[in-house]
C-alpha cells in the first residue's frame, strides 16, 4: 500500500513538473522572439504646416427678411369690382391693385355735392343779413351748421370711397392673388403679398462676449441652401442697444443687396461676420487633430538617427472652417503633422509616410 502511494505521488510530481517546465520554456522562447523581432513601423499620412493668412469670423444663423413686406388686405367689406394687377409682377408705389364696389357711396357723394352750392349760398346770405342785424343768431347758426355738416359728409364719403380702392403702399414684387373678380370680401381678407426685395435683411444673434468685435457697416458673408456654391455679401445695418438678460445674446441686423432677386424672404441662412485678417497663422486639416476630453493634440513626425518617429504635442485650437482648423499654439511653420493613422500611435513610435486620398475633400457630397 505504501509503495502504491509513493508511486502515485511520484507520478503527480513528474506531471506537474513537466507542465511547469514547458511553460517556462515557452515563455523563454517568446521573450527571445520578441527581443529579436524588428520594431514595428505604422503607416501614416502627413501634411507640412505652413504660415498663411487667416480671416476669422463670427458664425451665426438667421432667416432672410424683405426690406419691406406686407400682406395686402381690405379695411371694409364689399364685392370686388376691379383687379388691376397680375400675380408675380412688379408694381409701383400708389398703383391701384383692387377696387371694391362703390356705387352706393358715389351716388350719396353726388347727392351731397349737388346740395352743397345751395347750402353755401344760404350760409353766405344769412351771414350778410346777420351782420346787418336783420337775422337772429339762431337762424344764422342753423345755416352755418347745415353748410359745415354737408361739407363733412362729402369728405366722409370721399374717404369711404378711397378706403375701397386698395393701392400699393410701396414699390415691390407682388405675389399670387388670393381673390377673384366679383368675390365678396369680409374686412381684413388677405388679398396678396407685396414685398420690396431690392434689399434683403437678415436678423441673427451673437453672444455678448463678441460685442467688442462687431460694428455698423461691418462686412458679413451669407450662404443659403438654395445656392450652396455662392455667397452673398452684406453689411451690418443695426445692432440692438440691449442684451437679452436671459440668454446673454444681442440681436444684429444686416442688409444684403438683392438686385438679381435670388434671395427670398423666409430663407434659412448661415452668416459669417468678417473680422480683421490675421497673418502668419497655422492651419491644419481637422483630421490631424485628436480631440479628447483632456485636451487636443497632434502627432508631429521627427527624424531621429535616420528613423521617422512621432512626438505627441498638445495644441490650442481656434476657429474651424469646413475641413480646416486654426491652430493657435503647439505647431510651428514647417512641422510635419500626421493627418491619418493616429489610432495606433503613441509617443515615440516608429512610422512611415504613405500616400492616401482618404482625407481629400470630394468635389460633391455623396447622396444618401
């Protein structure tokens, strides 16, 4: 029994010893392989930092408005007697647009005007008699009141007729009419839209921290989705005197010349307020910047002992414009900055530069 137990213990020791020995042998061989393995070199693309002129901007958004715009409506109810415009045409200031039926008012006006000479003659005759003392004051006052009342009635009828004749309050483009000849209109019915589009306006807001950087007549650059390849130039025409206490924003208005009529009211627009140009500034593709919660950094390629390695640098990033970014600090003119392949990089690793078109901005954005 004791021999059997000893034999089992011996077999167990030999078995565990062989396993431990094999593992030690394997780890030794792996360490020898890693020690003799050449250092890995990671492929990257690069761009050489250069000093250029940079035009900073303040970005904002807003909606296009006309210089003047109004929905033409009638003050009084009535039947449309005449329409004097065509939809979508230019009209001049004071041009007749719509006339309501005024036959009753014109008849009453004609009746009042017919009675006016007799009332005026009676008033003047009574005035002479009153001065001579041949007429009482009461009779003279009655004649004067009748004459003045008739004059007032005539003016009232003329005003009523004028209110039924709707004219253009300013020159501009007329829209599509919403009424028809012979239609009965209630007071306040929308007839047609009239807009002066010779100069358009845009309202937008900027933070109160930017107030010192904006001023009247400052140039702005406007882009709308309808014309993605064109920018419209304008200038600041008004700045709100008060800052919104709740949001900390201040409202700004800019005028945009629109002689070709491309801009329409209601368009969504992106606005860039142009600031003074800065010289000798570093700009890089956005793909070269590694953005993290702990700060922004880039990898700069350096040549050490004939080998290309990367050095990680913390950078201070300014404004962005499309696919480029303004670097305020951390990169100098002539530095070779990695643009792609940063995922596998760490400080001091070996790299080699390859050609790639992955970072080239396509001429057209692919449709989804």
